[in-house]
C-alpha cells in the first residue's frame, strides 16, 4: 500500500475507488446507490475527501449517489506538475461528472472546492444542475473584497506568504502550518484531534503541499495575465442554477460581509444561510445542520 493509500483510505460505510477524468486518475469515496442523483462534494484547503464524511453518509442514505473526490494534486489523486488554473480545474469537475456516468450533478464545494463549483457552473453549465457553496463567496465578490475591504485583506494576508518559494511547502509538510490554519479559520473548539491529525498527514503526502499551493499561486499570478482577466469576465454572466450558500458567522478566513453579495451572480435562485458559532468549516463543525440544508436544497 502506498503512502497516499494508507493515509486517505479511511474505512467507513463508503466505498473507495479510482476513476479517470481529464487524463488523470482521481481517487474518490462514494456512498449511496450508483444510479441515484449525483452529488459531487469538492473539498477545500488544507483538506481531502474525508472532510465530507458526514455528508457522504447523510446524502447516500437519502438515496443520492454522494461522491467526494480528492482534487487534482491532493490525497491519492494524481499530482501532475501543472493544471492548477481555474479552467483546467473546472474541466476536471465536469470530467468527473461524465466519468461517473451522469449527465449533470448537484455540485457542492467548500473553500477552494467552492471556487471550483462556481467556476464549473459558469464554464460547463450543462454539467451542473444546482450549487451548494460552503465558505466561499462568488469569485467576483471575493475579488471586490480583496480590493476594498481592509479587514478581508488582512485575513487573506497568508496568500502573499504562499507566493514565496519552498518555505510554505516546508511548513505545510511539517504540519505546524496546517494546525495553525485550521485553528485560526475554524470556530470555537475546531479542530478536534482526529481532524488535525488527518489533515496534517494528508498534506505531508509527497507533492501534495506543492500542488495545493499551486492553486493559490495561479490565482495570484492570473490577476495580471490575459487568461486570468478573461476568466473574471466570463464569471460576470453569473450562474443559471439554484444556489445554496452556507457561511459560518465565526469564519476566520472569509468575513461574513464578504459572503454577502454573492447572490448578484446567482440567476437561478439564491439562498444564503449564515450559521452562528460556526467557523470556516461548517460541514465539519455543524455537520447535521449542513447535511439537512444540503438535502433540503437537493430535493427542492
């Protein structure tokens, strides 16, 4: 068994397997009937598929085909040297929908997974039938805040550190930065010992730290590149499917004020729930409530 497998193949009621999409091998965990409506759960940073363990069970037991992949560069998924731009990452998500035998999916994303969910619904609209967004404003709303809101700029200062070579990778692999960010961003009492341990182990898998940082580095560099400016222009049209947005009132990474306003780009219906006492990881901090809200949205 490889390091990746021993770290991420956590036992549970779910099933583990690999699928091929976008020319890569993606590891995923799934639960529920294979012919049920597909719900694709996209994790954030610094996590892996396991962060959706509660929702995998709740959605699967409700009759949905719940699938939580390790994103490109994470966990037991392939770790190519490039492809961490929004265009390629959104194509990964659309490719996963097709590889799983579905025409479209309810795409749910947290943090970077939320960014990919917004992006996929814009760039590959036929593959998305609704969106569940956890702790991630619409990319254009976030861009506004990073230009105008000093408090949000201060909270996001870590992204500048992520642009430097080698040191961020070293601190992520050592685990101290993983523990620091989980605690800083989460609500009171987060993370518990198991969550911290599993995230530290997952980030220490060879190449994962570098790949995870490439998401941030592309985002930063793209601001002055034609492809990045084109991506933002494409986002201006908004998404045409129903959107459920969940945000923790105690989020230490993204202010509640930043979350507000994302509905301006939701053309097919929009709900925002701000969860009291919850930080940046609602699906782990308040799993029952998040699962209930996602199920209600899936059935609406």
